[in-house]
């Protein structure tokens, strides 16, 4: 399939900015609108791949309109166990941080998100599972000063991802691609066919 020069240039520019060392883990998030909003935020900050950890819920059907086709430009990998998901991520060099309220949770703004990081977001009603929180390298919270103690999961993901973007821009991480030339070429060919 042929693409215009303008579209090909956009593909190459976006692919060069993809952050292979930043990901999110969606643990049993069931509302398709929340998943779509998270996928849009992932695409916007340059996430390459999203981890789908579904042990209790089924991955929801994502409408093309609600995600603005963001899911089309993100790779997805599925997992059926917390331990398996985390082991896979750690083997690739990621530190895993789970959203969790509690005395041991650090502020989002104290995390180093310039290094390989996987951010775990949990189910809309149950939050991150006890297992996902316990097995993580650390738990974090988003500071809040109002009466409500939590944000909608898609808003929380956007806030955290944009903090990662801020830190990475400050460090200049978007000046040098995280993907090799071969990986960028493979992704380009894949995107042309999507």
C-alpha cells in the first residue's frame, strides 16, 4: 500500500518519538471510554506499547470514534497474570509503579520517569489489585487537596503520562530515538499497512 510523502513523513516523525521504555499497564479496566481515553493519552506522549493485564474482566470493545483511532497506532500485549506481566517488563528493564493510596505510596512527582517505567492503573471500582500493588517496585499517588481522594482512571493516567513527558522533554529524550533504525523501519512498514 502506498502512502503520500506527507503521510510518510508524519509516520517517520511520530515513530522517531516513540518511547519504547515507557508503558502503561491496564489492569482489568472495563469501561471502553476509559480505555479509549488512556490509549489517546498514550499515543499523545509517545508510548509505543500498552500492556493489557486482564485477569477478571474481559478487554472491552474499543470504538474507533471514541479512541480517535489511537489504538490503531499503539502496539498491545496481553497478560493473564500479574507476576507474568511484571516478569516480562522487568526482563526488558522496566521498573513497575502501581497507583495506590497508602502510607508507603510516593508522590508521582517524586518518581524518575526518565528511566524505563511501567505505570499500572487499575479497575474503576476496585483500583489496582493487592497483588499488583505488592509486586510492584513502588506505589505512587497523585497529590490531591480536595475532598475527593481519586481521579477517574483515564484522568489519572493522563496526569501521570504527562509528568513522564515533562521529565523526558526536560532530559532531551525525544532528540534521540529509542528504537533502532531496523525497528523504526519495521514499524513504518507495519503502519503503512494499517
